[in-house]
């Protein structure tokens, strides 16, 4: 019996009100950003309506706080009967009961607000879903630890054979090293220099596209506002002069690329700050994050697909990225995969052998995608390219647009060629290896016995030219390999089914 | 492409293409046509009605109708040419299903990966006394196999056979603790599948 009695409905720590409040405020600012800040730039608005505007904001803030208080008052948890229960909600009431035997994970976390207020977030997860089912936002640390221990005792009573280490982990760490749990050993820990290497070698197209999105929404807006303040007709002076200088366009593009690069590096470094991976028997505990500290467990049995991603810069720096997809009831997006970035080759080998009980060096039989895959890629890109070309034609004129268009086509030719060359499927006695990527090289490994179902897909053209797409389903989603020769793909499908059906191993 | 270095005799591996597949009920064709006809009638009337009440250039109307006709034409071709290809087959350890004209898919689901089986009947199927057999796996919902347009006897025979084999497999793999994980993921998946219909 612990120090605290959880058998009666409990409120969380009162600081939870602030956690709920701040989270709500941030959400509202994100959503209504433009509605709040745009009016402020209008001079008329500032003189006449400003005071009322401030009053309205103040009222909204008060209401948000009041609602946060109500939410806090209606958030009650307890240990009752054979389950851990939560009642929450003011308007939408919900009651969640998790029987002890269904508890898969108990996590203690701290995001930046929780760290400032010196409270701890408490999560109880069941299998399958990626989101925690019970999430208590503010508890004093000793209360949280006591609750965790009491729950673990209950779990142990219903599942006596369970290894408690697989359910929970060490308390959220600070960034300095701590004493490790006795049975754990460290697989990897990212020092700052490695983190930097990860940042500069990541896929900066993502950062660039985010930046472009942001810029494009602000672009017209900025010019409108500036022209009001400065009494210049930008359309006349500015826009008509730009096309005359192609170099200006190039400089602008280069600047955007650099900015996108910078944003990517910074966001990756913040996301994976202090990455630490501990190995506890057959499972791995992963911790990372600067603003939001994430704690996750990679379970050998739950792991479905292991993905290794690299690119020329990563190769030069001797690092890779490894992503794990575990069993889930929904298709996993990239953000939901657990990432071990900055991992080196020997760490990959250790991890691979722990998860698959096999060395990463296996004898595989390969099947490459056909060159027709490039045609499909070009067709898909032509839509966006066509639209972009029309837009460019409007603003920059035919000559400039054609030149840029030609450059883009050359780049696409290279990218699509690489994509076709790198696309393959391969099998060994126990594993399936799927290749992908274009500028980056992506390799996915999954155990053959973890396949759920397979199908071959042929569109009308493929039915003519005897090619097919092979789709493999696992418990973490689907994997598709494009434009394989049909008869060989059939052999692969038969092979996989044959061994899968004769294996006695479970997929989880 | 040599499988020999994987120490497998290719002749031993059964080819699912060699299985003789059986077609689904012919009445299902009517179901498909009705579910094509009703949207067709509704959608075709809308531009005409809008044209009647708010006038816009006849050229636009013709353009819209051309696009609509092309779309419905393609789906009609898909029904007419695709129906004969809808077949399924049962082997000792898995079930095979194929369908489609413009996109032809051949799916194989091993029985041991089937989480649960449902025999469903929507209102349209009820008119023709047909049923649909839905197999849920642990993959994403799009990986679930649906065999539409079979009789109740066929559906029940299939269900029994699948569950029989799936249960035998459970006994073999149920030894370790990770079967707890299995049951939990099964429940999660079935709950989300039921709520998604």
C-alpha cells in the first residue's frame, strides 16, 4: 500500500488548471493568428477600435481560464475494482476504464509547461492505439511515482509473469546523465555534435516546403500592407521590374533555400535533442526532445517494420536514421514512427540483431521495379508542374518560365531515375527487404511471418505490359512496391505466403 | 531470378494462380447496376435543374454533362467488364479473391491472420438475398478483405472453415506472454472497425 489513497476519485494537482489553460491559449493563437494580428495593422482600426479589441481579448482570456477551471474540476481519476478509471469533461462527459490486464504502458512525461510548473504528466496506454488513453496533465512527482507503483502492483497481481520493465521506464531525465536502471544498458546517446550532424543531413525539402507555404500566405499580405504605409504602388514599380532581372529571381530562390535549410536544421535539432536509447532485454526505451520530451518503448514483439534512411550527406558523416513502426490499429504516419536518428552502423547491427534475431547481412533475392515506374512518377508530377508553369507564365513571362521549367524538368529526370533504380523488393528465408527513396536511400525490413495479407494490383496498362504493384500489409500499415514484372511478383507473393503459413511465430 | 540460394525447391511452392476460382452470385451484378443507376439519375438531373433556375452559358452546361457522362461511362464499363472477373477461391491455408477491370487486384489472406469474420448484409443486398463476407486482419482497415455478393450458405461455409483454422493456429501461438499484446490489438482493431462500419 502506498502513501496515497487512490481508491476515491482524485483531482489532479491544482497547477493542472494552468497547464490546461496555457495549452488552450496556444491552440487558439495558432488557429486565429491572422484574425488577431491582421486588424492591428490597419491604422483606422488602431485608433478607434483598439480599446474594445483589447477588452474583447481580455474577456476571451477570462472565459478560457474559467473553462480550464471547470475542466480541472471535472477531471477525476481513481483506482477502483479491477481497473484504473477516469471521468472527465464538462460538456462532453467521458468515462474511461482500463482493466489492469490491459495496461501496456505507464509513462511519466514533462513538456515545457510541466517542467516550469514542476509537475509531471502521467499517461496510461493500452495496446494498439498510438495515443495514450488516460492522460493526467499535472501531478506532483511523488504522487505520480506512487500511483505508478500502485498500478504496477495491481498489474503484477493479474499478470504474474509479466516483466514490469516492459511497461514502464525510468522517470523523465534531465539532460545530464543519470544512473541507469540496473538491467539496462545504453545503445546510443546523441551528443551535441552528432545532433548537429543529424540536423544538417536531414531532408531539408520538408523545411523548405513549410517555409514556402508560410511565405506564400504572407507574400501578398506583406505587399498590400507595405504599399499602404509607404504610398508606393508595388504592382507598378516592383512587380514589373522583377522579371527584368533573372538574377534577382535566382538570388531570391537561393535565399529561400538557405532559410528553409536553416529552419529544417533547427527544427530537427529541437525535436531530437538529448536522444537516448536504452536497451532492456528485448526492448528499447527511447527518449528525446527539447521543448516536448518524448518517452517511448520499442517492444521487440510489437515491432513490425524497421526502416533505415540515409543520404549522401549522412554517409559522409557516418550516420543514419532508423525508424520503427509498431503494431497499431491505424496506418502509421511518419511522425508516429519512433526515430533513432544519428545512429551509426554498429549500433544499427546491434539493434537489428536484438529485434530480428538475425544478422543484418542476409542473403536476399531481389526484384527490381521496371523503368515504367518513371513514367508513372512523371505523370503524377505533370499536374503540379503544369499548374506551376501557368502561374510562372503569368508573372514572369514565357522566356523566364521556360528556362526555370527546363531546369526543374532536368532535376525531376534525375530524381525519378534514382527513384526507379532504388525501388525493389527482396526476400530471404525470414525477412522481407523493401527499397525506396530517390535522393535519400530508404530500406525497410520486416519479418516475413509478420505479414498480414498480400495483394497484386494491376491497372489497365499494367495488364497489357505484364507488370504489377505488390502491396504487403503488416500490423503497422501497408507497404507498396511499384511496377514489378508480374510473373516474378507472383513468385514472390507465393513464396511469402508459403513461408508465412508454415511458420509458427506470432506477428506480435 | 533464382530462389535456389534460399534453399527452397520452387516446385514445392504452390502457385495461387493455379487454383480454380469460383464466381460470385450473378444477382450481384444487378446490385452493382442499381447502385450505379441511382447516383447517375440524381447527378444528371442537378446541372439541368440549376441551369433552369439560374441561367449560365449553354456551353458550360454541355461541358459539365460531357464530363459527367465520361465518368459514368467509365464506371459502367468497370461494372460490365469487371463483374466476370470477381472470383474467390479457398485453399487449405488461405483465401484468394480477385476483382476489378481498370484496376485488377488479386488478394490472398492467410487464415491464421484473420482476426475475426463478419457476415454482413446492407439494404440493397437484402433485396436480392445476398450477403457479404468481411475478413478483418491486423493490418490497416484497407487491408480487410470483403467478398460481396455471395449466398448465405457460401458465406457460412467460408466463415466456419476460416474460424476452424484460425482457432487451431491460436492454440499453437498462444504460449507466450505476447499473446496478451495480440488480444489487446485484436480488440482495439475490432472496436475501431465496428465504429468505422
